[in-house]
C-alpha cells in the first residue's frame, strides 16, 4: 500500500469494497481508501467518449457501446463493476468525463466552486465516494491544516459588508450561500493527492456525523487532458 496514504492519520486503508463501506470514521479518520492497482487502458476510454459539455455524464449504456481493445475492455469492466457495487450499496453513482468545472468568479476574496477546498454537506447520514480513473486526481487536506474561510477576519468582514443585514441573520446567510463550506490551507499544509484507481469514501457534514467532514477539492485539469471520474 502507498506509504503516503498509510502515514496520514486521517486516512484508513482497506483492501475490499465491504471494508470500504464498513470502516468507521472516528478520531482523525475521515477518509477511507480502497487501494488498488488497476489493469486496463482507461485513456482509450477517455479518447473514445464524446465530450458534450465541459462536464459530460457518461451512461453505462454509452460506456458499453464503445468498441475497445482488450486493455480498454478490461478498464471498462472495472468501471462497470465499481458502478454496480456503489449502486447496490444504495448510492447513486455518476461517471463523468470532465474538461473543467464551472468557476465561481463573482467575488475576488472568496470562491465557492469545487476547485476550492471544501466539505460536502447533507441533511441525512451519507458519505461521498469518488474514484479518478484518468487525468488529474482530487486532493484532501487534514482538518488541522485548514482554516474555514468565513473565520478569516478579512474575508469575514467583506462578507458582512456584502450581507448588510443583522448579526442574527449573518450565520444563516453564510450557510445559504455555501460560504461556510469552504476552507483555505494554512501555511505549510500538505494536501494528499488521492491518486488514480483508488476508490475513496469521504466523511460528509451531516447531523449524525461522528468525525469532522473531509476537506477536499477538485484538481486543476492537465492541459489537453480530460478527467474520468466516478462520484456519488
């Protein structure tokens, strides 16, 4: 197993899908990795898929319809198996071909797009699953190495000026506009790159949580290269 993952106190390493589901989030642990060295040509799949928008959801029917080499077919079988495992576990997986995500450039002092370190929030107990098969991979950040952007004095003051309402309504304003979900790395922070082929389960902010939610972000895409990402 990759030493860079196993040495991180926030990451639990497992070797089966059932362990990925069953491993408890507790203490510092808010990310679980099913560590794998996948066989197959995922680049071939990316090259043969049709990008219809900057983010294109790929159906299992479209994936199955691709004419692939033996190695491409091996890669497809991995994706189909992961998709079915997640669906059978009660999640709603989505296979995405990504040129780039929409950027939030409304303000110059805070951003709420997925390239910003952030946590996911849900009203029910759930988790985020993701696996990058090809292209740049996502990153996570230990919670003690990050600071909530709305707690940074300069940013908080600008948000108060933007809100221009009562102090009692300010916290609701931050939540309604998702400002409170976003973080910035502290000086010296070391993000963890999630790598290719590993299926991850990340803790989400929800009422039943027993740990801090996992801070993560989407990577800047490599020039001329699409990402192939399974997420739910």
